[in-house]
């Protein structure tokens, strides 16, 4: 095998890439499917309830049952909608979220058959730009859903989401500038490796971290920024007219986006696969066990951040639209500019 | 409706062309029950609001004219269905005033317990729904934890959790069981800590404060003009509580404070309700400490004989008692000629019963003053200029029950 791959490295790359695509997208999809279960269990724990416990042990079969239900439900398309956009919109929320996973490094490089494989599906040199290119597409899904539904509550939801996501996209972008100023690269693997040897960016750039986390909540439409679908105001916001699998796609898209943003927070600010007191050398010394350790560390951080998402959702109330805009433009953007200044001073060559 | 019509005229032509009419309710998640609001929106801003009510109209007042005095008691359960015990008490007090029947001290104390338990329960639900509408869902389920305790207590009081029908003219249906007292004491001990928990989540929460302070300001004048009562009136800074202004059930003997707001905004109404719950717990403690022994139904005097079923023991041994049992049981009560109004401090405000009797077995006219009905009137006045999200804060802080509004 080793000789074969040494002779045909392209075959190795293709095989590992395919394997990584299958593995990482499924990690994402399974987590996205089980996040509602986690959310219901955690919220139940916070609210003195039991949570789902009927389907399987501790309700673990619930996501499967829900998915089956969604698939077998009738898929009604109301007569007054713009059919093409109405069908396209749910897909537009899920696909960009899944695509972003392509550049996320899950673990240190693995060596197999004498070759090394990076543990990101595509270790692009413009990783961060790729992330922003695709995560900003998600706004189209929601806005189009609101528009194509041709109905009043979804329209308000869609308009709200357009304004909200565009504003917070800006904060998101600006808050990361400091990170690649420090790393002097846009490649996510390099950003992680720099943090493994140095400090995590959340400690060197606390303001940028804060802004990024807040913007991540807004980008995924989670409380306190769930205005586009604010149930108590807009019934269900942009997806009021959706049912069956189309609704499930929005649902999956939201949880997928949560997972992706948790990955990004881990990669950009929490040291990715880093474990405290480990360096790149000690990871390399452990070989593939180091990669496994890094993978576990990375997933732990992602899960912790997902828990944080749920925690926040069940703790604080929702913002009002003008307050949201005020926070975005007048507080977060100046703060992220300040962070850029701070990053510049911190990384000034002495 | 009238306000919406006048606003149609006031709004400039160019603005009206951009406005959007949106129908909120009667099946909207946060119009709690079946309130319907027809909103005219300019973007997120509400230009006008026309509440439409009557989806839960069950002709209760008319029913009151066809049923005998006692038979109407179960109907009062369904008025403010978040505080059925309180409605029972209010109706019984009105009937007693009409028939000049006294209520024994022990029954009065039990009625105070009914009143305060249902006040806490109703305020808890109001607070929970209010917080949930603004996105803080945990509070809602936390309040249900305490409401569960209260419902268990109510179950001990009268056997039912929801449709209580507990009071009788001249007293209450049955005495409290022995195991009620330790449970009630445990609840009273525990409750202030629970309120602290709610406060920890909300009172100084920046988002909560921003969403409620300065929103839906009701001035003193407006509050009086629209006939608001209860926490909505007190939130606007007017000190009026029927329990203090016109004490009944011996409320003058209990020590409690009535909270008064300063700004009249949604935040003040929220604080008022929290404070009232704490005071209610204090009143409960005082009742537990001081409740007298004695009968729970007034069976003394000629009037009482005609209104209250005699004791079973006497029915079996005494001819007179058997006759009264037969008369009250089959024919019901003959009320004297007259008309009375009696208002009680219910959780939502002053619940009043106006009874007119031409003598006979049923009311000639029975009119219910539902506080929610009066409180909701102010929506039309308050909403213009607020955003859609503020409507949720407003509805939550006004804390209405459609069962009582539509009757």
C-alpha cells in the first residue's frame, strides 16, 4: 500500500478527501439532528422538567422519529406563493451551512500509509474568505423564504432577517480581522497551529472574541436575536407557510449553522484542537494518537459552545428590532474596530 | 374600533399607502386566548390597533338570569379561569350582601386563603406568559412549578384543581383538611425564595429592562379615564386596592402593603405584580397563624335558614331542618327584593357583581364587571407609536383573561 500511494499520491488525496467528506458532513448532520434533542433535554433540565423520554432510551430515538414524521408528511405548497423561490429557499439555508464545513480543520494532520492527510476536507489558503462567502449566502434562504411566501408575517420576518444578517455579517467580518492580523494567514489550519504554540485568541483578543460570539448568535438567528422567527411576535416568522420536509430543512439549517459557527469559534478563538500545555511538537510526537486527542479536544469545545447556545436561549429575553440594530451598528462595529487597533498594537514588531 | 377609524383620517395620505394591515389573533401565540388585534403597520411601527373581542362570549350574564343563585357558582369558575376560587368568593360575597347573610369568621379566613392563593397563581401565570412573550421562556416553566404546588393546595381545599365551585352563600362548601395546613405552610415558606429567583433572571436583566421600561406608559389620568383596576392601575401610581379602600373578609385585620408604581410603564406593572405576590404570601402566613375555629357555614338566624342547607345530622332528627333541607334543595333560595353591587380585588383588578332581584329564585339582572374588559380598552389608546415587539410587552403587562373579558 505504502508504495502504491507513494507512486500515486493523487489517489491517496482523492480517497482521503472522500473519506473526510463522508465523515465530517456526517458528524455535522448527526450533531444537527441531535442538537434539538440536546436542546430539549438541557432546557428541560433548566426548567425542572423531564424532556423527551418516550422514544427509545432517554428519548434518544426522538430525532429519528421526528425526521420520519417530516418525511412522510404531506408537502403542501400554498397557492399564493412564488413556487420556484419557495422551494429553493429551504435548500439555500442548509447548503451554505454544510459547505462551510469544508474548510474546518477537525484535528491535527494524520499520517496514513506513509502519507500525511490534513484533517480539513479542503485546507484552503483563503479559508476565512471561503467561510464568509458561504455563510453570508444563508441570508438569501431566509429572506427569499419570507418574500416568496407572499404572506404578511413571513414578509416581516424576511425583512427583519435581511437587515439583521447583513448588519451582523459586518461585525462578524470585522471581529475576525484581528485574528488573521495576528496569524498573518487566512488558512484555518495555520491559525490553529499558531494558537497551539502561543495563546488562544480569546485571551489575546477578548473584544474580538466577544463580538464574534454575539455576531454568531445573530447570524444563526438564535435567541436573543431570533427576531426573524420570533414566535410570540410573528407566529413563526419567515417559515410560517412552510411544512413537512421544507420546514425541516430550515430547522436543520439553523442547527447546522449553529454547529458550523461553534466550529469556527473553536478554530478561530479557542485554539481549535489544542489541549492546554500541549505544543505542535507534542501533538506530532504522539502521532495519530495526537490527532485523535486533538479531535476529541476540538469536539469538546464545539459541544461546549453548542451548550452555551442553548444556555443563552433559555436564560435571556429577546431584543427588539431597533435595539438589535443599535447594538450592531453603534456598539459592536466600534468595538470590533477597537479590536483591530488592539490586535495591531499587540502584534507590533518590537 | 372608533380609534382606528379616527386614525385613518389623521394619518397622512402618503403614509397610508405604505401601511400594512395585519391581523393578529384570535389564533396568535401571544394573544393568550382569543383576543384579536387588527394592526395597521408602518414597517415595524404600529399606526393603529383595533382590538376585536367576543370570541369567548358565552352569555354568562344571561345565564345568571335563568339559573338559581347557587347554580350560578360553577359558572363563575369560568370567568377568570386563572383564579376560579377568587371568582367564587366574589360572587358569594355579592349574594350575601343581597340576602343580608353573614359569613362566619372561619369561612371568611378560608376565603382569604382562596383569594390570595388564586392571586399568586394568576400573577405567576401572568408573569410567565409576559416573560415568554418577550422571549424568556424559562420563567414560564418555573412559574408552573409553583402553580403546580398551588393547584395541589386547591385540590386539597375543594377536590378540584380548576373548576372549584367552592363557596356557598353564607360560607364555604367544606372545611379545610388537616393536611392542608403543613402543605400551605411549606408553600408560604418556600415562595419568597422563588420570587427572588424570577427577579434574579429578570429585574436587572438589561434586555428585559430595555424591553419594558418606558414602554406602554399609562398616565394617572388615562388609568382613571379607562377605568383600569388592579395592578395596572397601581402601576400608574394610583393607590387603589379594594382590600384597603373597602375592606371585606376582614382584610383590615391583616398587615400588608399595596405596591404603587411611579412611571406607569410595563416594567412598573411587572414590579407591582411581583410585590403583590410577596404580600399575598405574607397574608397567607397571617391567616395560617390566626384562623379561628368555628362553623364554616352560617346556619344561624331566619335568613340563614332559608339560604343554607342544614346539617345532615339535624335533617335526620329534626322536622324543621328536614323541611328547610327540602325547600333549599329543591326550590332553591328566595332572595329579597333589591339591588346590590359588590366588587372584590381579584388578581386582574376589581371583579364586581351587580345583582338585581325582584324577589324569587333567580336574579332579575346579573351584571359582571370584568376587570380584563376594562383593562383591555386602553390598548387602542396605547399601541400607536409602539413597534410590533412592544405589543407583546403591552399585552403581557396588561395581563388579561379573555374568559372574563368576553364572559
